[in-house]
């Protein structure tokens, strides 16, 4: 009992000391006005020192990816700091590779502005905006996935590449947080953003999005993402997804056939059972209009009620291996769990697709 009380007392003293140091730094140390230089003068700013780089960027409507709200637990807010960032902190190293550390990559949420600081931000991120929108519809696709459509209010239009995502602001006990969701509506639909959201038990973002109703207002930032669609119509496109990983695939496919009606595209979609199937009839109708569009759904865990299923079975990478010939110029987009990504990537590389032509999002 004495040992337990000692541990509790020590822990309490440590927390109190840390809190006092934070308060002391805020009240007693004045870093004055610091210069934040972005991309060698492209966007110079002056701001009060003492805040984190992430908070300062958001305060100036510069939105870089961050899913944890600046707590240092997601590793998404990576940014290159060429000068003024101080030493790399222990809280950053779990999220940075050795190459990234050598290249001056840091976590913006962990870097405090104490002096003039010089950073490099990809031009795409300088165009990210905060959007307000109204929920237009929310419908069940499966027992745990909803299709949610936002009608944009301000700004009223969004310019996005197929495969990009937005970060939706959701309420939490600790204040607003952002969670990332891929855009499923095609790029030519500039007035809406459609999402496919799977309910994650206990998930802050998915629980929030599964409870909103038409007429509710939402806020999100975007677009983000590094998917780049090859502009050469002779290059075949391969889309592989599972579950909510359908979202970027749907965006890519409809954007693709709006621009290149005769382009070859393959969609491989993995489901556990027929309960997890959605959009199949929609894609089969599209395939009738676009003969070069090939749709392959596969069930990995057939149940007794799936006896009428006549499609592929097994894990989706097996269908990819079965259906694709080797030696064809292709670009691939994958979205799903890490094990699926790894298995499909191996198959695609064996088919002759180079690693730089394989884009993926893991969840």
C-alpha cells in the first residue's frame, strides 16, 4: 500500500511539475514576433512566438494533414524545416525515418516557434481550404457503411484530383478533431463532396458522421493526397479496394470515363460476404456502357446464405493475379487494409507494374 501511494504521489508530482513548467514558459518567456518563411519567400508571415508550428499554420488558414489534433500521435503533419526548428524531439522519432530526419522532416505539431523559422510546404497544401457544407443525404450502403453527401456552402466549389481526401472536423471531449476520408464523388462534380464512411466502434469521426442528418452543417479541410492519374489513355488503370476503400476507386472510375470513354480500367473489390457488397449493380451498368471497364468482386468468407453468389471467391489479390495478364502498361490505385495492400502490390509487381506506378492508401 505504501509503495502504491509512493508511485501515485510521484506521478502526481511529475504531472504538476510539467504543468507548472508549461505555465511558466507561457507567462515568463516572451519569444516576441517571429518570422515564418514558407517556400523561400512564397508566403512570408509574422506571428507571435511560443505556439507550435501546426497551430500557427492553422491560425493562418494553412491546413496540412493532421488526424490527431496536434497531439503527436498520428505522424501525418510532416513538414520540411530548413532552419529554426531546433533539435528533433523524442516525441517525433517514432514517426520519422532516418532518411526523413536527415532531410530535415519534422512533425509540425511538435515544433515550437521560438525564432525565425524557414519551412518548405508542397504547393498543393497551400491550396487546401476550410469548407463549410450542408448534409444533403446520408444513406446506408451496408450494415456498417454509409454514403454521405455534402453540398458545399463556402466555398461553393472544390477542385480535386481523383483519389484525394478531405479531413472532416468532428466534436470530441477534448475539442474538435479532424479525421480523413477519401472523396467518392468524381472530380467533375464540383459542388458536392461524397464520402463512404465505415462505422468504427468507438471511432470519433465515423460515429459523428454516422449520426449526422440531412440539413446539418459540417466543416472540413482539403483536398489532400498524392494520387496522380496517368494522362496517357493507352495506360490501363487498375483499382483495388475493400470496404470503405471503395471511395477513391469510385472517384477515379467515374472521372476516368468522363474524360476517356474508351479507356481500359479494372476494378477489383474484396468483400467478406454478400452483406458487404455495395455499388456492384451500379458498376455493372457502367460496364455495359463502357466495354473496356471490367468489374471483379470477390468474397473471402462465403456463408450459407451466399449460395447464389456466382462471382469470384478468395482474397482479392488472387483475383488480380488470375485476371491480369503480364507485360501491359498499367497504373494501379489501392485502398484497403495493410495486408491487402502488401499482397496486391506483390502481384502487381510480378505482372510488371513498377513501384512508382502503384499508389495506395492504407487504413
